[in-house]
């Protein structure tokens, strides 16, 4: 695991990063000293992987859990391979369905039972049925199982070192790991740098250095979606504008843009030099088109195997849950696209998960308020007819259970039960006052990003349909994942391949070279002077004479992403100081205004689903919703209580990945939400003062009805580096 350089004459490089050895994914080098434990983690070459493993070790609850999970992942693949072959080749279905006798010497009558030994075929007969297509099906899964096996050994090999780092360098024994929040862990890592000298290019690490290394590729992915470079919106006949982004699509994008040998990165932390040269853009775009074509072709060839595996896996994973509670298909969940669109730059997984979990209840209640009267009427009457059919069948079953032996009788009962529960979930019996505008403000409190075109229009069906794209039913999510192996190759070839030049220009234009960190997405630097949007700031700091006000739109992040990310990161990491003076002044100004305006809410704990109501009345964008004007105080109070709703027990059981969520973290999240709402208030005032609500300076909404009408800014401009 560790490679000791006993040659004392070897000198450490003063600048830059060394290329990883082809024989090993990562190596840890340090100079030999008598106190090996003190300098065990001196000069770690691949700090991206090292810090990511530190984070995952904490979030996934230690060494034992990591080993257990990777081992069970391997067993799942082996089980699905063996079980699928068993279902296809090792069951005598004519005997199972009583179409022929198990023994040719005897005749099966209605009272004879079919034994398992009659149905299951011996292994020799199973393998004799294998065809060339069987082996073509097995080979990819066996390769995948081999990779999973290698992952088990890789986890055991590398995370043993992470375990030692926690125990020795951070002085945290495994049994105490669950008692530390991530904020405490990262402070200990920063202190350990002074002793261990993990990064030799900087004496002192900051929170941003660690976050940028952990989230290097995710920050790029967020920016690619933010600048509308990736194809995520599709105009489908009869369906209109549809957002589609599956895990299969995300895996292929990571393979093309970050992980693969053909990706723009020469290693984990450096972009290939030719991507920074404007003269190479056409050549690189042509090479990327060819690579995408080959990847799309491979996806087409593997699609039958992947689709079959996906189908079996999803059935095994969800069948029992659907059987016991069919209404699970009608619950809402945040889509994979929303987890990129709504994510801040430099925001870790557990921080995003906490925000979206707190927004779940108002989001679900908002969409429930749009239940179509026609669908409710149909659902209620369908429940009546299914009940009318099931009652006599169940009554006859009580009298004589032999009725269940009638052909397809159990299938009929199961289908009727499933239909009843699905219709039941569509009927909302809650009798409460619902105001869509206030619910949308509650959602904005947590998610922080919503299109400007939705302001004042949350009560319309158009906004409801658009919001349901990022907060779909679980049934929609499962369907999108199932068809992913069939759809992804076409998206890659017909939509992503034509954008190769835009992707090349994106990397050249929005890559910043940072000493001690490497190449990062320029937006993740959260530099207001270079990538800020003056429409999201008070008129004072963004006067026409400032450089930021003259910043071209091509340099600006959309949706106020840089301002919101800077604010969120600063509040969550109060010991971090922005290098940019303008950014520091902006953060200090917003936090001061927030604490002044909402000081009463900072002195006590508030229900996480209700604190938006306590601050909403002072907001410019959501004062008192028009649907509440004229109601007395008691009715408004009932309305506020109704916003909390009843958390779905499936959703509330997994609030976040992190096991620790302290009071300080909770209060910090409140301050972040208050600051975000204040920022939206400033943004709305800015647009009103300019007299242009639909101004082109407003962020391009990735959720508009017709994405073909969106203004697209060119990505061709001189490159820049930040040292």
C-alpha cells in the first residue's frame, strides 16, 4: 500500500503533479524518517482519490460496512447471473404448468401435486440447452462480476490505509467515527496537513481545496448542465418537452468526459494540454465525435444484455415492495437530473441530500394539489368496481378455498388489488387549504433554484407539468431506468455527438489551473469578478462602473449559480475566507442583511418544514400569497401547519447519507435557506428596476417549455488561467 523511498537523494518536485504509474491506480510516496508514523502520508500524489475515500469512509460508516457492501454487490451480480440462467434453462415449464406428466409412466390427475424434483432439471440438462446467445449473454456479466471482485480487493487494500489514517493521523478510532460530523472531520484533515504534509504544494489546506478535489468531475458536470451543453431536454411527439437523464446516460458521460483513456483529462487532476489551445479545437472535436460514435455502437451491441440484467435486477429489487405496498409506485422522488440542476458548486452528496429531503414534503403537496378532477372521479369509480368484484371472490374463498385453484384466479386477485391501491393513492382525502404560491416558496426555500418564469405562476398547470419533470413518480423513474439501455445509444449518437465542438470549447473556456489543486471547473472557484452575474446582486456592488457589470454573458454562470454556491459554501464553512475581495464583501453583506432581517428565527429551533413561513412574509418575491389575502389569522395558521403534511415513511427513512446531523448543522441550513431567499428577493428587485422581467440577463431556464427557443451563447472565447 505504501511505497517508502529509502533513497535520501531523491528530491520532491517543487511544482506540478507527477503522472500516475500505469501499474497502479495510485501510490503514496514519502521520504524516510525515523518516525514513520508521523510522516506516513507525506506527499500523496493522487489527493483527489485520497480525499474522496476519506469522505466515503465517513459517509458509509467505516471499514467493515465498506467491505460488506462491496462483497454483497459482487454476490448480487453472481446471483442474478445464475438465477437468470436457472429460470431460462433449468425449469421444466410444461411439467410446472401440468401440460405433461413428470413421469411418462403415470398420468397426473387433478389431485396430484407437482414436486420440485419434477420441475427442476439436473445441471447436465441445463447446460446442454445453452446456445451461442447464452454465452454472449454470460460473457459481459462475467466480466462485470470480475470487476466487482477486483473492487472487493481494491476496497480492502486502499481503505485499510484510510482506516489507519483515521486512527493514527486524525486520532479517531472506528468505534467513535459515528460521533463526528463531516465538518469536524474536515477540520481534523486540515490540521493533519500541518503534521503529515499530504500536499507538498501548499503548506495549509482550506476547505475549498478539499471540496474541489472531491467534487472535481461533479463540478464540471454541474456546469455542463448549467450552460446547457449536455442534451437533457427532448421534444417528443405527443408528449412535448421531456427531461431525460438516466444513470446509464450519466455513466457513459463520465466514461467519455472524465474517466476513459480518450477523455479530456490526462490524469485525475490535469486536463490534456491540447484542450487549452484554441487551434486544436476542430481536431479535438472530430476525435471526440469518433469516440462518441464507438461508445454508442458498443452500447447498441450490449443493450440486450444490459436491458435483461436491468429488468431482472429491478424486479428483484422492487417486486416485494410493490406487492406489499403497491402505492409505492405513486410516491414522488427527485430525479437524477434534478440532483445535478439543483446542486451547488462544491456541495457534497450528503449536503444536497439533506436539502432535497427537507423539500420533499412541500414539493409532494404542491403536485398533489393539482390532482385533476377527472382523474379523481375515474380513480374513485375504479376503486368501487374493483371492490365489487373482489368482495364476492373473497367471500367464496372463506366458504371454500378451492376456488383459488381455478385458473388465473390468484392473478386476477393480485391485479385487482394492485389497481385498487394505485387508484387509492390518487385520491387525496385531506381537507385543507392549499395555496400553490406559498408551497412554491416553501420549495424554493430548500432547493434554491427555480426559473424566474415560475414566479407568480405556481398555480398554473404549465408550471406544475414542468416541476413534475424534476420530481416524478417512482414508476416514471423505474421506467426511465429500464429503457435507458435502449435510449442511451441514440442520445449519444444523435444528440451528444453533434455537440462535440461545444464540449471542447467548454473545457477550454471554463477550466482554471489552481496551484496545489490542478485543473478545476472555473465556476467552482466562485469568483464573482470572473463568473458572477450582476443581476443577482445589490445595485451598489454591481454598479455599471465595476468590471463585473461589464462581464460578458458567456462568462457568467446561469441561474445565479456562482452567487448561490458562494453563499452556501461560506455559511457552511465559516472559517473559510474567499480570496476574491468582491466575493468576501458580497458574502458579508448578504449574511449581515439576513441576520438583521431574520434575527428572531435564529434564536430558537424551528420545524424544518415551517421555517420558510416565518420568513416568507418579509420577502419581496413571496409576501402574502394572493390566495391567502382576506383570510383570518387562524385560517392562515392552519394553512401554515398544512405545509408540513405527512412525510412519506419510505422517504423519511433515508433523510441523508451522513449519520450525524447536529444542531449547528441544522441552524446553518436555516441560515443558508434564509440567505438564498434574500438573494432571490434581490434578484427580483434587480429585474424590476431594469423594467424587464423576462430579460435576457436572466439565467437561461433549463425547464422552459420549448428548449429550442432558448438563447444559446457561444462558447468560443480566449482561454484564461487562474494561478
